[in-house]
C-alpha cells in the first residue's frame, strides 16, 4: 500500500513539474485577404517550442493558389518561404525549434504574404 502511494505521488509531482514548464500562446490576426494564426507550446525548461502557423486566403476565387513569398518576422528571427502552393486556400507551416529564442507573449509577429503581384502585411497578436 505504501509503495503504491509513493508511486502515485511521484507520478503526480512529475506530471506537475512537466506541465508547469510548458505554456501555450495563441496568436491571431488578419488583413484584407488573409487570416492567420499561430498556436505554439513553449517549454521553458528545455528551451523548445512546437507549433503551427495557419494562413487562410479569403480573397477572390480566381487566385491561382501559388504563394510567391511568405515572410514571418518573430522577434529577432525572420523566416522567408518562397514559391509554394496552397491546399484548399490554406497553408500550414509547422514549427519545431530547440535552443531557439522563445517568443514573448506581448510581442506581435509580423506577416507579409506576396502572391499574384499582390502583397499584404498584417500582425498576429497574442490572445
């Protein structure tokens, strides 16, 4: 009985420690033609982040579903992706980072999307 109780308490405190080191941040934003969000889980103990950017086109239907450039400015890090297509008007970009600078909840993420000789910039803000 005592061994079982020790095991349960050890398991409980281990889970408590793991959960307390992780936090999630949800960012959302929109422009005239695009809606975006970034959902990220940050583990401060291991200095890692896992998340996903999702951008949805909500403009004219005659768009050819090709993106010329997607630029994500998150703090000191700028990521640029070029020449890729959308699937059903949506793009999804996974993020898995270890040892990288972790985003601050209060800092906006600047997004620039270029497509079909168009360009739109907007910010994702934490909610």
